[in-house]
C-alpha cells in the first residue's frame, strides 16, 4: 500500500510464475477518470523475457473499469514487444530493432538502433556513432577512461 492524494492509499498487485519471474504488475489508477495499468511479461523455454504487453483501463468509478486501451507512445493502439535471442543468449531483436555482435567479442554490441560501436583488443568501447555523430573514447594502461 502506498499513500495517495487526499488521504487514500493505492494497492500494487504483482504476479509471478514458478521460477519467481514477474508475470504481471498492476498499477492502480485510483480515482474516477484515472487509468489502471497492467503490464504482462512472457518468457521463453530458457527463462529469457520474450515479450511484454501493457494494458490500461479507464475508471469511471474507483472500482469499475469502463474502457480499455493498449497504448503506444502516440496514443491508443497495439503495444506489444517481442524479444529474440541468438544461440549464446544475446538479445538480437527488441520491438522491431535489431542488435548485432562482433565475432571476436560475441557479447559486445556492434550495432543497435542504427547506431554503431567499436572496441579495442581488451573490450573497451573506443567509438560510438549515434545519429551520424562519432564519439571516441581513450583509456590508460589500466583500462581507465581518460578521454571522450
């Protein structure tokens, strides 16, 4: 229970599976005209998150939902995210965006969201290109960041 405005309280509900992974989280809307929100998660056979969905319900009265929507950043509409992984467990796709990895450093992302990343022989990130702007990073002999 969390204190609300006007002296009320809000109750957050959580649901879990047998592996103690979060399945649902419900955030209360509280008063009339406010929205409840429920976030649901799915997992693949090796326990990695493979999807999620958010659903909002508008409340006419605190105890009765009168409308439902699956919102996006631009309003109402479908809001589904899917996740894909490669053979060694790296995220390769999330919500329509892809991630690629270098062969010499299989866990270091080299491209994501139309951006690129470079690394040195010991795995320090040496460059990052975001929106066409290149950022470079330098390190000392103990691999401490010394310049951007």
